[in-house]
C-alpha cells in the first residue's frame, strides 16, 4: 500500500512534527509505504530525508500566481503518472484545493486531513470546498466537530497525532548545563512555552500573567519558537517590548527556533500555553507531558481532550488572574508539580503512542482503499 502525503513544507509546527514522526516510526506500519510531496524546501524536507523517507519536490507556488499553480499541478500529475500510489492525503485547506483536483482526476482515493478548526469562511476554505474528498481525518474530536462546515456528510475519523517520548532522559548534569547556557539559576522554577509565534498561542497573555507575578521570586520563563512570516516577526517584536514594559525582561528568555526542544523541556519545570483561541490538538502538550511537566493551558479546543486534572490545570479563556493563581501554586509547591508530572507521560502514551497510532492509521487507510475500490 503506497501512500502519498501532500503538504506545503514552508513552515514548521505541530503538523510538520507529526509528519516527521510518521517518517521516523514508519517501521510500525510496514504495509504502508509513505511518500511525501512538498512545495517548499526547508526544515521539514531536510528532516524527512534524514529519516529516510522519500520526498518529492513539486516546486514553489503562490496562490496569487496562476502560472505557479499550473506548474506544481503538472509536477504532481507527472509524479502520479510515474509512480503507482494507492491513496493520496492532502493536509489542510491550503493543499486541498491546489492538489485535490489532480488526485481526483488520477482516480485515486483522496483523503483530506484537517489539522485546524474549520470555520468555512476563509477564502482558502471556500476554495477547498470545491474539491470534496472521499474521506476525512481530523486530529481531534474538536476539529471533527467542525468538518461539516467544509464537507457535510463526508466519512470522518479522529486520529490523534503520534508523538514519541524522548529517546534519552537527560542526566542532572545535562539539565544543569542547559540552564547554565540560558543564564538560568539551577534552583529557579522554569516555565516554558514551545509554540509557533502567533497570537492564538497566547504568548502575550502568558507575559501579562507573569507580570502579575513580579513579586514572586525565583521563576524564569523560556519562550521557544521563531517568527517564520512577516506578521510573526512583528508580533515577536511586540512580545519583547511587552516584557520590557512589564518589568520582567530579565526573567524571560526568548530562545527563537530551536532543534533541542526535548532537552529544553527536560530542563524546565512547568509548561504553560494559554491559548486565546481553540488549538486543534496540541502536540506541544503531549511533548511536555512526555517530559514529565505539568501542563497549564486554556480550557478550549483540543486541549480539553489532552489535559486532565491528574496531569495539568485548565483555566478559563482570558482569565489572567486564575492563570496567575495556577502558576503561583506550581511555582511555590514543588510537591504539586511532582504529583501532576507523575502521570503525564502515561497519559501521553495512552493518547499518542507512535506504535499504536501508526498501526491504527495503516488499518484505516487500507480499509478506505478497499471501500473506495468497491464503490
């Protein structure tokens, strides 16, 4: 069974992290030969190739340039003619309208993978509606509840992203070395956030809440994530200015994009990401739980399917005082941190174990191919 994943490739976040996991752990689904077709070279293509996965370049494309659309569609058509695939999966609404018609014209089953809340109003969503898939995969029950805004009546399944635990557990000396590199005292309580630099991830709420905790000694915040687009660069600059205005700049480390996230998580004490809008799932939450960190986030979206009282704290949207109270408790109470962190890795394994999830995906895709061939 030969599967083609089609994606843009120019950004790096939760979707891309999941694709890397699919590639690295594909031995758990030996009957499913996975290929990846990308428009842009970058970190994703490099890491997929490093994992040994076949990567096919379709070429750069801009939706505002019809000729570039024609070119990449031609490249996909050539690929589908050159190689015999059993199914194609278009990831997200950017990819679906660009390449879905080519997949349908090739008479391949088309699966649409929804990675974010569908609202049905954005121009990309309206364009995507024109190409109805045979089946749909959603990354959470939350996103599955919105799929009808794009494709009412399409058969849909929920597939939680596979997220692997860290391969090695850092030693105490390695933990100290990470903190020393980041000018962080060994005994400080480190609050970490790892996410794309965009407002819905709640970095501004996070900083403003920490401003309420200026009186509390011995905490440090690590903000991990780099701006990838112009609007993100502007937001990143605003966050740095905000930390200065709040008087917490000396306690906040803006680390940019990093390739050592597992080591950073292992050297931290609390994971906090106060989303201002629903996050579709939350790979970062699972990674934090694998690192045995209590998770503090907003009680909206996919987070409600991940974070339980046993491993974290959910706070009401926009309620900075409740968020501040939760962080204060975790900073001051080491025993509470330990209790919440103890069950996090078990919860992460239950939801996102790569072996179980890859086998589930293989079974689902094989069954959908059979259903499609019988219709």
